[in-house]
C-alpha cells in the first residue's frame, strides 16, 4: 500500500504516477477534482468518495493509494478533525482541501496528521502541487498554510480550551447563560467567566467578538461549530424547572 506506480512517460522517460483518492460530499466538486487530476500525467484517480467514513474503511482494506485529498467539513457541520485523524492514520498521506481558511482549522488539521492544507479558494495549481509533493512524502506550502505555520500559535490562533469551546457551543445554541449552566452542571457565574475569557482571547488575536453574533461568526470561522450544529437538540432546561426557578 502507498507505493507509487511507474509509468512510461512521453519521450521514453520513467515518471512516477501518484494514485489519489478524492473525498468531498459534492459530486460537482469530485468531478472537478477528477478533471484536475486527469490533466496532470503524474497523477491518477484511484477512487472517489462522498462519505469520508467510507474512505477510511476503504483505506483500511489496503488498496494501492499514495495520497488522499479530503474536505473535512460535511453536512454543514464543524470540521471533523477526529475523523481526519483516523484518515491520516489509515492513509500514506492526506492533503486537506477545504473551504475553511482560519489558522485554527489549518493548524488543527496539520496536528491531526495532514501533510498539507490547501484552501479551495487557492485553486488548481496549489492543489496539484500539494498532491505531487505528498506523493513524495513532502509538504507543500500553499499560501494560507505557509502563513499559518509562520504565525504558529500566535496571532490568528485563539487557543480555546476544550471547556471554553464546550461553553461557547452551548451558549450559541441557547438564549440563556442559565440554560448553559444547567446543561453543563456549572454555575452561571462560571459561564460568564468562560465567555469573558473567550472574548479576551479573540480581542488579543485582533479578531474582536463583542456580541453574540460576532462570536458565532468567529466560531464558524475557526471550525468550532457549523450552521447545521445549531439545529441540534437544545440545551434549554425543561419548562417545569424554569417555572420553579
């Protein structure tokens, strides 16, 4: 698994062909990626998937593939870095090709095991360059990845704790800090303290979020929550408990 095939190229030279698996929920995007791969003689599409879980299962069966190019955001939800980690463990190399462009998501993807990250807005040449480099186990620095790595954990990266993320997501799904406190079994004052710290961290990163709507926008940018996640079950307290309060 993961060994590149050798192909006789034009003029009789031997050139390495990198086998690529594509993962994106949209058929039109997969078709576009296949056309980009087909236009590059050193690349060949080995498989294409709408469901990343199916791709992980396929990878675990041991097919010959060198690189997986994958979107990490599906069904309108936050980027799934846990699933990306599983994909990276099963594949020789993974290049993330995603809509999200924040340092938080980019560096989180690299930490999950991706060899490169190319924003969808960065276009064909950068993605093809990343795939060719990944086939040789090299990292390709597309513009946004280069910027994010250059800043490291400073500047654009917020560095929220898991508890702060949990409080932020819960609050974005409710109308009341008291509902968050009830759902997470903490005091309302603790909820307010967490939210204050979150706002301070965003302000220190020069990305102020003084209102709830601004915090929602930041959380979406940073892959903490997706719009579809807002439709999940409410954190609100049962009506009976509200009347007793």
